[in-house]
């Protein structure tokens, strides 16, 4: 009897394989970073072959460390950095170009051209998304237009597209030897090509973007009792383990946080920050700059939708201070540095490095530090960088309250930055609501494991999953209302200074 479930968590900066037991506890993990490639300002790429190598290495690493054998795994789930776009040759499995990462802004001109007819919300009614460089559709269009050879091969049916989930599943289930070319509803909803109501690719949008339908993966449930495929003998997991769970990373965290009821929300603090609110089986259009997206679909049950606020740069700002400015050695050092000063010294740091995402959607914005005086030192900059995460989250929460009409009473949080106590307390202060961290804060991988385990009967019902969720720590607001308002007013003023920088 298989006693564990495995999850591949393929993120923006690293890949992990995590093994969970029936109680949802982590029993094994291995993790490796991959290269960030910046060919030009605003361009961000990954090497898909390196990502697949890392997947194989971390699976082998986690199994070896724990002494668990692949046959002890009931199933494997996948969760992934969303919108990052790979196009590869069906016959050879070779990518035709590096993956274009979700943060990449090269499709700015394409998005502006498409917006000439119908504006930034041209497709929003069908897909829930504004025209922005963030999503996969314009990235595919850019790749097809970058070379006549790529365009020709795509038209002939020789090329396949996928977000990273499709690329990993295809390789895991056989690759050129009959690998499954699939994606789930949550990932498909991030392409700008899937109709939210039909849960199928939209022919009209495909035609406008010039994307051949035959390139696209089949759209499947996020948790599928009819597996997408099975791991192959000689592959990293060995043979015949069902691959049957697939969720974009933020939706996986929503599922891992057991936000199964409408009105439940979570915020994930990673490279970027992503808040999702479950809206049930109802498609809620946003009037406040949020995205309407698929939450998940479990087997043949109706799809569950969500409102999402996406922030491009949060943890990535800490990495930037570490790597580009050498402000500290390890990312975790920022907490002590920020705590060594009482406040931000009057400065705000708005990290619009890839433009601004929710609720503004301004790809021509760029990062600023405002309010500088001779008094300010590097500790104030470190503190302002952490505060930027909390302020951006507040903007998204305000938009969510406006759209849903449901005021949030507490925020469930997860991701790497939730161990930064200073940030979590400031987050609670700025929001004016409690912030709650669960015992297993790696909810992204857990969500993918849950989806795969439910599909195979390893867990019977969502109630089993709810029982696994437990509070690790809770922060309550300590800040006075007047101070909160004054700080936030300063932040909003700083954000305005980033607008219209790129001409």
C-alpha cells in the first residue's frame, strides 16, 4: 500500500520535490535553484532543459534522502510558476527558444497593438484578464513572430506549447515517446486563451493572436481520477506512478490552505505576492483591477473560480538587495537589518521593476525610492523593502473587499517570507486584521499533493484535508488607526511617482 504522495513544485527561482504523508506533513524534500537569464532590460528567461534536469535531480534527491522508494508513492502532482511560456518540438523534445518568464515585459508592443481595438479589457469578459505582458498568449505570439522557421513549424503542427506544468508532465510521462500534452484549468486560465465559461480554448482569440490550436495542450481537471499519464520506467520516479494533479502555484496554495468555501482567502509571499479569494462556482468580474481566474476543478465536479491580486515583486526585491546591491549575504539577514531601525526613516520603496501588476496594470511604470534624506541608511532601505510587500498586499485586499463585498476577517499566509516575523507583524498592522500562518507553510506543494492524492483515493474527501490544517502562529494588529492611515497615504503617493516612466 502506497503511504506517501509526491509533488513537484517548479518555481520561478528553484525546483523542489516534496513528499507528504497522510497527515499532510512533509517527510522529504530536495531543492535546487536554476539560472535567471536577462538578455535585455525587461527580458527574463529560463532554460527549459535545465528546469527538467532540476526536476529529475530533486526527485532523485528527495527519494534518496528519505530512503523512500518510488513504489511508496500513491501519486505525483505538479505545481508550477504560471504564465512562463515554453514552445518545443514534438519530435525531438527540444525547446525552440528559452522559456519566456511571467515577469518578462517584451510583449509590451504586442499588448498595446491588441489594445488598439477594444482597449486593455478587450478580452476580459471571456478570459477574466486585462491585456498585459504577464500572460502566456502574447508570449506565444511573440515567439511565433520572432522567426519564420518557428511560425512554419507551428503551422505544420510540429510544435507544442505549454506553461511549465505541461512541459514537466510531458517529459515525466514519456516525452517524445507518447508524453501526455495536457494542462489543467487553473494554468489554462493564465494564458488569455481559455474561455472561463466553456473551459476550452477560445477560437476567436486564437485567430486574433495567430496561434494554431494544435500547439495547445488538452485542458483537464486539476485533480483527475483518469490520470494524465504515468511516470515512465527509466525516468526520475521510475515506472507506473499516476500523474494526476496539476495546479498553477497560486491556485495550489489556495487548495493547500484548504480555502474550499467562498469568501476564504490566502496570500502567498514568494518571488511575487499573490492573494486569492475563493468565489465558489460563480465567475465574479473585477471592477477594481483584479483578475478573475480558475481556482481549481476536482474531477467531474463544477469548476471553482477565484479573484486574484497579483504583485510582481516582493521576495524578488529582497533577492535584488542581496545580489545587485550586496546589502547582506543571506536573504534572511534582511529582518535583523530592518529591525535595527524604528521605522522607514520617511522613505518608500516601490519595486515596479516589471511595471505594476494589480490593481494598476501599468507596464510603463518603473521602480522608485522616494523621500530620501541624508538621515536615511541601508537599514531604512531594507525596512522600506519589507514594508513594500505589506503595502502592496493592502492595495490588493482593498480591491478584493470592493469587488466581493465581503470584508476579510483574517488572512491565511504561506510562502518563504512568512517566517519573517517583522514583516508579518507589519502586515497585520497595515491591514488591521489578524495574519495566520499554518503549521505547513509550504502549501503550494501541499496543494498539488492534495490534488493528486484525492484523484487516487489516498485522501477520500476535502474534509480529510481540512483536518490536516493547523495554526502555527497568529499576528494581531497593534498599530493605531491614525498611524496606519498616514503610512498608507504616503505609500499611495509614492506609487503615483512610478507611473508613465517608460515612453
